[in-house]
C-alpha cells in the first residue's frame, strides 16, 4: 500500500449511496472506495424494509410527495421531495435491470406492500424482508465488475484534506497505515450514527464519523436534533438489536402491552401504522411506566415465515415463534434525518465535496422520515451525485504531502468504556423523551467523557462530537416536532415552523 493515492473520484462508505455513486461515477473516471470494515458492512445490508416508489396502479409521485411532506412535519425541502418522488420509479427499475431480484406477484409485476403513513401500497421488497441485503449484493457486484473502481477495506477516514478552500481528498488509516487519497471530487457516504445510543438497529460501524469529520472541516450541517427511533426492535441484550420491520405491522400485526391492551388505538387514528415517532413514543411510555410491549403477529400464523423469512429466522434463533408467540419489542435509534447540508446534486458547502445517503441533509425527510424513503433517497441522490462528479475539473496542483502518522490507541478498554458512556448518556437524556434539564446534563457528561478520552480514540472522539451536535440542536429547538420530542415543550410551535438549526 503506497502512502499516497491519486484518483479522479473518492467515495467514503459502502452502503446504497456509496456503492451507487461509485458504480455510476466509474463511467466517468477512476473511483476509489473506502469502507470502514468490509464492503458488506453497512446499514443498507441490514435494511429489512423496502424501497418506496410510485409504481402501482392508483399511485402517483404527487401522492408519494404528499405523504412525505406530511411525515416531515413542515420541515421538508419541497424541491428535494419532488426530485425524490419523480425520479424514484426510474431508480427502482434501474436497480432491477442491474440484477436486483425484487418480489413479484403471480402476474410477474412488482409486489407492492404498504407501510406506516403511506396512503398507497408502494413498497418494493426483495426476498420478503431482505431488501437491503439484495440491494447491497446487486451494487457490490456492479462495483466489483468495474475495472475503474478500487476498493480499500478496513479504511478509516481521519480528516479531509482542505487546500485553497476546497476538498482535495482525505487522510485515512488503511489497515493501520497512514495513507493520503487525493481526489478531484470526494463523496461522503458514511451513513448514520445509531451507535451513539444504547439501543439501536444500526451496525457497529454507524458511529457518526461523517458528521464529525465534516463539522471539523467547517462544512455546514443542519437538523441534527432529528433522530428517528424505530418503534419495534427485538428486545434482547444485543448490540445492535435486530429490527422487526414496519412491514410486519403493515401485514396486520398489532402492538399490545403485558395486559393484552392494544394501546395504539387510543393514540392515533392509524393505530399501529401511525408515524414512527408517535408509535415509538407510545411504546417508550408503556415501558417507562413498567409495562412490557409485544408485537402480536399470531394472526399471520404460518404465513409469517413465508412473508418474513429473515425476521422469522432471527426470532427462532432466540426461542420465539412469531406465528405462535408474542414478540417482545423496544424502540431503538434507527435513522438520522439531519446531517451535511447539500443541494439537489449532492454538493455541500465545501467545493469538491459531496454528501449522499444518511450522512446528508437533502431536505427530503424533514423532521421525520417516511418509512422506506431512505433506500430511495440513497439511490436517487447518488445517481445525481454520480452525474455531477464529472463537472469537477482535475486539480490544477496536488497538495503537498505532510508528515503525519495514524494516532495509536494504546488503551482500547478505556475507549470502549467511553463509547458505552456516550450511548448511555444519549439514550437517557437525548433520546426519545428530552427536556432542557436532561439535555444540559448530557452536555456536561459528554464534556467529561471527552476530557477522559485516551490518545488515539479517533472513533470515540467522533461519537462525542456528533453527540454534542445532537444535544446542542435539541436544546435550541424549544418545541416538539417529528422525531424530536421535548417533554417541557410537548407541542409544535409556529415560530419554529420551517426553521432549521445550522452550523
């Protein structure tokens, strides 16, 4: 491995957004892809839900737009939403043409499911509940087939290379070695930050690195207070928790407490299919008040295994038969709606730097992501990024290589303790139910954790920095909206409508 690489385009991350950007970008130039672990390690691979797109009879981009805007609680960017819903169907067809095996009905048409807050059945699935894995497999195959894509695994980005006010690449640790990758254009596709929370559905790589790296470089971020908590993760002692997809409720499963009460009927007209923030909050309240919460899918009987083979296997491995037993569930950190601010081509406020996927804030999700819009956003905006990459001319001069080394972590135990402390602080005081008192307590605790971080704890430092951004934004937004709930300001306030908190 040389200590410096030169490429036309650099993509950081290997989920749907990163792989699609690399695949399509390679048609215009050489691409280097950096991935924190292996090419398969991403939140995309874990996604059980599907891809939302207006593909069925009686549906339209306009209806999809309306549902997205309603879920976003008056904080969506209408232009970005329009792009998402209009270009979404073409991206699904493009992925199918690239080899993705989506579920079909007996007539050979795409089988479309329905999920929470959607007014039509428009969710495309693969292998029942393994859509993300199929998307990942398809895009990985395309990337590996391209002679113009080089993949570097076990690569951790430490910082952006900034010269003359523009991004010229990154400094990274590649299998422990200090490597500079110089690129004409760099794409952040680093995913989310679920691992900042004690309970999460995100894989261990989702530690918020992209947000912290961009923030340190002075790139604009926004809406960091809007963290989405999935209502139904399988309640076990694991990290991450296994997800019980929204689609299970879409097929008729019900939420009950340990007294057998179907409590969502009293909380929202859509009951179990209410927006995620409402369902998550009600489950959280039931658990806070001492009740256990279960998903009752027994009405599906043997059909559960056919419809959700992956979830069935997950449950059976833990001694639960969803066709016969109640499934214990808890909310868990799932998706970040905020992030690095971009325009409609994925450009950030730093020239030659793009952001796409969960690390970006395109504006399509607003304060609350509509179910199954995340994979769609990754596909739609990665395509736009890939088409725009070629507009970046080659660097007139290559930045000089400085003398630097990868910080050595000599106390891994202390770093792990710090990471666990961040997770506990964020879950307790900056999670589903927030207040000024709790958020201020969290800010002070994060400061103490930061001061105790051992040298070389770069990932943990990113966790602390991203956590601070969430806490500070949550303190500033004195209302409840979408995924952000303040018990001391429990309602939406008109003065905050359409207002974004930026750095």
